[in-house]
C-alpha cells in the first residue's frame, strides 16, 4: 500500500475547511474493545461549535457502523461515513449504502467458531463486514491474519483484508474512506472547501490520499499530535473561535 504524505498540525484551523475526522485513535482514546471507549464530556460541545464555524462542513469518517457512531456522538447527529465508507449519511440526512456483494454470513460463523477458544480475541460483526480484534491477545496476530486471508481467498475479486489497529477487517474492495471523502466533497456544505482529513491508522490512508488529491491536507495523529486524541481536541479547542469570538 502506498502511504500518503502527512503534514504537521496546522497552527490555526481555517473556516474554509471541510473537516473529516476519524473516531478511534483520533477523537477517542483506543480502548481494549470497541464498546469500552470513553467519550470526553466536552466532545459534543466542541464538535457542535466546530461544525457551526465550518457552516456544517464537518463529518465523521470511521470504521464503526453508523449506529455506533451515533451512540458515541449523541446527542449530535452528524454527516457520517460508517464502515470505511460502506454507509454514508449526507448533510441533508440522506443515507446511502454501497451496492456491493454482501459478505457471506457464513464467514462470521466460521470466524467465531475458529476463535472461540482464543482468550482475548473478539469478532465484531458489522452491517457490511467483520473485524477480528486481538488487542488483548497480540500473540494471535499471525493466526488471525491467516484466518481472515483464508476466507478472502474464496472471493478475492470482491473482498480484501484491511489491517487495522490491533485488528484485521474484511471489507468489499473499493469501499474506502477516500471514496467517502470524494462523495461528501461533491455535496454541500463540503463542496468548494479545502478537505482536511484527520486520522491515525492505516485505515485512514485512503482518506488522506483523497484529501491531498483535492488540494487538501492529511493530518496523521501519531505524526502531528503525538498519537494523543487529547491533543487533537486541544488543537480544535484552541483554533475554533467561540460564538463570542
């Protein structure tokens, strides 16, 4: 995979940006499991303020399903791309999903059966794909890679393995965060703005490249913010003016 070039943090965010934010590892600290993340009390107010300043041009672009994003962002309902762009909710509330071949449900069953005795390994079923997490059992990384690769080998034209943070995912080929950014940028209120993608993981590389291809900016959290979501929030807090400002 070719990696995008990352830029250091911009001192002050600009009001002509279209801002695309990953969740885990970017706005939220990575947890031992997807359900264990903690949402900072100040996050909803900060994103509300940022969205207003950007005239609505703010979206969450995550590997999580849309329902999980909404639960974590409540009471906010933001433009979102879930499952790496498989499902999009545009700014007007329209929900779109990719018209791709569904992943065989038997793959989830087989993953669960194969890993049921692997302590610390978690199979996360998504609406359009599946992820196998090994954060609590890193010694199983090679086993899990081989397992998901063996499934994808049954239909490599339609599916691929996506390495993630202490996990491997199976997704449809061509279903990327970059495609989600392109779709958002073709619609108001994002169109005509400078795309800025903030992410932390290999799963965000497609988003980085899409933003840069349109003259925008890629901000890699480990490079620009020392790998700390708290620094991403501090950067926004400092750079986005208050209503009084």
